[in-house]
């Protein structure tokens, strides 16, 4: 059974200035006594998550809400294993597929088909899985012969279609989504919704960060309200979303 | 102590398809839309060897039939080594977009570098074959030793790439420092000249590990058997280097996604 458990997770993100990362700075600091005071101007540390403890079980559909910079994307990255927590523990079981920024991580000079392979491998698909799904991906994105052209020739809409088609073809046990709804033109949007719904059905756990409360109400059964890197509220959708709406309009 | 890096390495090896693809993409990108594609590598290397060969061969008073194969074997192996170490320094930096999106094993980004440079070496190898065909193969018996030699060279270049990649992700002026170090190493290592030729400062050659690293690859091509000392040194270097690189990688593996 798939699950994700965060126990007292704290994450400090170091923000390096151009100076902060240079070796010159570091060497210059060696001779100085007041290293901390000097050091502070180079590396700024942002506490992105502080003491977050939650457990998501198989079958749950979790929505993340909160204002910008509340830590929604960061917590998704922690759950995906991209960021290791500074303190605390992350326990996880099941194949995790993060769809964080679907348009990144494609190679401009490679053709559509080559990108299907690249992105598929990056998302952890096996060779046989890729072969089996290539046709289906090609059909879904409706790019036809364009798939043989390098994707730098694509319009931004075509690019997103391709990225979306590849990313959503992966079989995930735990699916992490970050605001992926704005996909392509109206007709494609409709198809994309259906495909996402199908993807949700196949996955055991879905965690999605979204700003649309209506969408959250429709798809999620549990909601995690993040505030300043911490958990503000965690519980059934209706209760939390109502509280959040009341807070926002207040 | 080595645990994290070894696990990562195993996972990376298992996804060989991914790093082989990433390596190819780089090459494809560099030569996109050119008619000859990666064979431009062969051509430019050929031009370099021909011009250095003629000028320095004359300056050093060398016999062309000896000097050209020597120079070609040296430059081609050096090219593989130097670019692996140098491109290793941007291994994580230039793949930041991937690293921030998916939690793959990290060493795939390092492994693609030696792989790419082996492909380039294969293209450049045409020149060596050509020169051997023109001037004759010095000894068929020693040729097979080229393969273990290349393995040793690649293993050594890879651990260095692991280290330069990791530290460059944290300290951004390191790629420049490494580029100039590699440039200096090119002059103090017997590549254009023969090891025996440096009579006054022979310690530069004797104490330079890169001399042995090149010897282990090029000597078999030139009809010589690398000495026992050469093998012991280079293999020892590979073992110690890998242990060091894996230890350091283990220590900082989790920080990579913060640094890039």
C-alpha cells in the first residue's frame, strides 16, 4: 500500500548570491574572526517548511491550498525526493511521479519522438513501457507528423500538449501535481481534464497544489492548508476550504 | 560512509539508457544541422594533428613516421581525458532543469560526460587508424592492450568528473579554475613532446600522474607495452580516486538540488 509520511519536516533553503557561491569569498572568510556576521551577507537562508507532520494514505486525494509562497511547491518537492529535509523524516512507499513544471526538461533540438523517450526515461519509464506507450502518447497529443520535427519549431501550446501527454502516460502510485491545469486550447483542455481524471483513478495517492477552490472541491477528499511553511489546517475538504475562504475574504 | 553514493551509483548504472541518451543529445545539439555532424570533430582534430605535427615535428627534429602517430595517440587520449574532467564541472549545473524536476539518481548526470567523450574519442580514432595504415602498425601484439588502457583512463577521468561536478555546483568559479588547470596540464604533460625529451625538468614528467595515465592508453598503439609501474600507478589512482569521489559524493549528494 502506498503512503507518504512526513515527520517533523523542516526545510531550510539556502539562497546563494553570486558572491556567496564564489570560492574567493569562502577563502577570504578563512582569515576573519567574525565569520558568522560576514557569512550572513552571502547566503540567505529561507525556512521554506517548518515542522510539518502529515500522513497521506492510499486512496486519498489531497489538495494543497495556501497563498503564494506558503510552501506548496516545496512540500511537493520534498515528497518527490528532490529536496532532502534539513530536519525530520520523509517515509514513502510506492512509485512517485512528480509533474511539477510540465514544460521544463525537454530538449529543444530533439524531435517530438526523441523527447517522448527522454522525458519518459526521466520520469522512470522502462524501455518496454515506452515502446508500448509511444503510440498512445502520439495519438493523444494530436501532433501527427510534427512529432518528427525538433520541438524548437513548436508553438508553446504544442509544446505543452506534448509534455502533458508524456507526463500523464506514466503509471504512478503516488502522483504529485503542481498547477497543471492551464493546458492548450479549449478542445484540448477538455481532453486533458478527462485524462487527468483517468490518471487520478489509476494512482493510489494524488497530491495537487491548486489555486482554484472549485477544482479542489471537485477532486479532493482531504485538504492541507499551508501557511508560512507550516500546516495551518488539515482535514476534510469542505471544512478546510470553507475556513480558507472565510480567512481569505476576511 | 559510502552508502548513499554507492546506492546512487547502482541506480545510475541501472538507468544507463537515460545517460546514454543525454550524452547523445549533447553531441547532436552541437552538430545540429551540419552536414558532417560529429565528423567535424575528426576533421578539426585531424587539422590540429597535421599542423602541430608538421611544425613541432620539425622543431623537435622528429621523424614524421614516428612523431605523427605518437602525437595523434597522445592528443586523442588527452582530449578524452581533459574534456571529461572539464565538462564534468558543469555536469550538474547544466542539468539543473532536470534535477529540480525529478528525483533521479544524480550520478547519471556525471556518467553521461565520459560516455559522450568516449563517443567523441571513437570519432577521433579514425585519425589514429589512418596514420597506422599509412605508417604501418608498429606491433600487432600490443594493440589489444589499448582496451584495458582506455578503461583505466576512463575510470580515472570519471572520478575526477564526479569531484569537479560536485564542487562546481557549489562554487561557481571552479569551472574556470579547472579550465585553466587543464590548460596548464596540457603543457607540463608529455603530449606534444616525448617524455624523454624534457631533460632539464624531468621531474615534471616523472612525478606527473597524467604522464602515466596517457602512457597506459597510447603506448599499446605505438607498439610498446606499458610498464608494470604504469599499471600499478594508474590502477591505484583509479581505486583511491573512486573511493574519495564516492565518499565526498555521499556526503553532499543531498545538497546538490539546493546548489544548482
